[in-house]
């Protein structure tokens, strides 16, 4: 069935994680896709994507405007496609937020949920009926390993990913009835502009509403933020290659994790919470030494990763 996808229509939701999506746009360079549509909330900021696309732009790749927080924008974009056809949807829009919840407003929290969860919901709601009619289609959701284990001071972001995963797990059962595929794509840290912006916003956090111990905890975490990403983070190109492999499989898996050094298994006890706490706050020297060791392993294994 998926052999036909290489002649179909792919919509890549290109938003905050621009570098990953620029890599995904290279699908049209490697495979004979009929059309790849990269969508952006603001196409005026498409310089990186245009550069990555090269000669494919205007041939097999087209950039369209789409805001996942606006139902009218989504409908207008889908209506502009030939026969409204989307064979593969790659949903990559998202925004992050870190910090103590005492220092975040409900409005800010709702904005994260509106983008990360309801943004996906709006997209699926628009394209799912057409996929059901055709009894073919593949929805790929760029999620995160945080759907299994929340990370300190990523409370709202992790909550949005848990919501995405619950939604997709429920929908996947119904999708099977219509011969549709749903895949949750779960990278760990990825070194992109997205992470840099989240870190910079974290540095600006007003900690006056937090108690002294909480403020110190958050400050300590921020000091290790870049080390964690440099030690464990994948490149956007690696993530794009994993995605390309996934969408060209005949029987793609429902869940796919990409990072060998940042992979979670479902655990029913408190072990990961206790371990993380002790490593960060009681054995920080060991934690930093471990990150340096993992960074070395990551560097040595980059060219040996198998999909």
C-alpha cells in the first residue's frame, strides 16, 4: 500500500522546530514524492527552508501558510491542495516552556497546550475524514520521550506531550478500521533553534514568585541544560533521516524512539524520579562526568546509527 505514497502528497508542518523541518523537506530530494508541502505560520521567515530545499522548491516542494492555532487557516491550506489530498501528514509544530509553575501564568500554559495539543487536534480533525474516505493515509506526530517521563521544570510541556500521546493511542485503534497508519515519533534532545529559544526564555524567568529553594533548583538545572543537549542531543539531520525511514516503511510502527542514549521504557515505580533527583542534586560531579562520557559515545556512534 505504501508504495503509492512515493507518488502522493505529503504535508510537513513546519513551525518552531525549523531545522528539523528543513531536514524533512529534503525528502523530495531523495525520494520521488509527487509533492511535499511545507507549511509555516509565517512564510516570510522561510529563509532556512528555502536554502535547504534548493532546486526542489517550486518543483516537488511548495511552501504554504498554515497556523495550527487557527481552524480557518488550516482549512484554507488543505482546500488549496489538489483534491484536498494529504497522503502523509507530519505534524511538527510545537512550543516549549520551562520554569517553576509559580512563575508561569495560566494564559502562557494555555498557549502551550493550544499549540502542542489542540494544534495537532485541529490538523487531524481537518484531514481525517478525507483519509477515511480513501481508506489510506499516514499521520506522523513528532512527539517526545517526555510522554513517558516528565522532566524537571518542563511540567506544562510534558503535560502537552502526554495529552498528544493519549489522543494518538486512542485514535490509532479507530484508524486501523480505515486502514490508516498513525506513528508517534519520539526523539529526545535535538540541537535546534527551538531548544536555544527555550533556554534563552528560561534565563529570563522572573523567579520572584518562587521560594528560594525552588529558585535555586531551577538555576542549577539551567546550568546543566546546554551540557545535556550537547552530550545527548541529536542533529536535525539524524531526526529527518529517521522520519524519512518511517514514512517509507510498508508497515510503520506506532511508536518510534530515535536516540539510543536518551530512551525511556515504561516504568511503574519511582526509580527514574529518585535517580534523576540524586544525580542532579546530590551527585552533580558524577552527573557532569557522565554527560561528558555520553558526549564521547554520541560522537563515536553518530555514523553507526542504524534505523
